C-alpha cells in the first residue's frame, strides 16, 4: 500500500510529542509481528487514541489502519487526512462494508487497529466488548494483539476540557498475540477483555504516582480516582445517545 501522507504525519506527531514534553513509555512492542496481517485491539479512553495506539506498532515499522467512526471521515479537514492514511470508515448502519475493507487489508498483510469497546469509556475502565475484533481476526486468519494505553485521557476526552499542558506520561502496553478461531466469539471476546483488563490494571498501577494523585478525575474509582463507575458511565452514555437522536431529528425536520 502506497503511503504519501502517513510518514510525514507520524513525523509531525512525534515532533508534537516532544514539544509537549511527553514521555512515551512503550512496552511489549516485540509482540507486534514485523510482517503479515495483524489486528491490534485497543482500549478507548480519549479522542486521540488512534494517534497514540499506532505507536505500539511503530518500533516494528508498521503503519496501523484504524477502524474509526464515519463522523471523522465526514469532517472537511479530518476526512481527507483519514482517507489518505487508509484508515477504515465505520458506518454503524452499514457495518459490512467496513468489515470487508478490514478483511481485505489484513489478508494483504496490513496492520489494522480496532476499538472493541466501540466508544470512549467515561469510567476509564474497559466497557463491554463487541465481538467484532475476534470475528475479524479469525476470518482473516491473523493474530490479535491486545494493546492498552493510559494517560491519553488526560489530554482530551468526554466531559472534560482539553489539556495540552506539558510533561504528561503516556503508557502503551502490547500483549502476547491471541489466535481466535471464531468457533465461540463470545468466549474468545471474554478472554480478550480479561487479558486487556489485566494489562490495564498493571498500566494504571505503574503510572507515575506524582502524575496520578488520589481522587484524580481520570482514574477509575477502583484505583482511588473519581471517574464515574461503569454503571454511572453507562447511564451517561444512554443519555448522550438520546440527546444525539433528538438533535438529529431536529436537523432532519428543518
């Protein structure tokens, strides 16, 4: 796949990380194979996860094609950029097209990124996973590499103002590849979530204590923070969904 835009975008992002004084702490990058199709399953805690999640594959020289919501492709600025980097548009109403694209990329030896939670977790913990990740990996016959990141939510996430102040630590952890068969997608998805939950717990515990004081809004309650619980976050997500539908109906009626 010919990449004209992606390399300079990576360079610009790395320059931005340095200007922001960020410490990018990557472990487990050796689990991302250097060749052949691979699916990276990432947790989702911020609007910039697709930028940082791809760093897990960067040491192996891979460029990750993320499956991202259609709204990013509809935007006049981000749309052309996303397409130029061969990211994959996901229309929740027409999921088969994005599935076919992802399978085509993987069978051609590309690295593809997916967020099994589908949307950002307000709780900063793992939400329930969709079965798409294991189904896609099984259908393409490629390894599924679990990836967790921590610290990106401090920059820009739901319900909080963006914070681009300097000196933040961003953790990325890539785990050993899983090899789903697709025989029991529900059980294999549960195993993926179990593995990633353990990785996320370790990442939170290893985060610099001076950057993560008790009561921090970006830390789960289970780790002494003040983020909403999974139940509270689910209620907020439901309210947000209703409000989006209301606004959409209002626009369509005009």
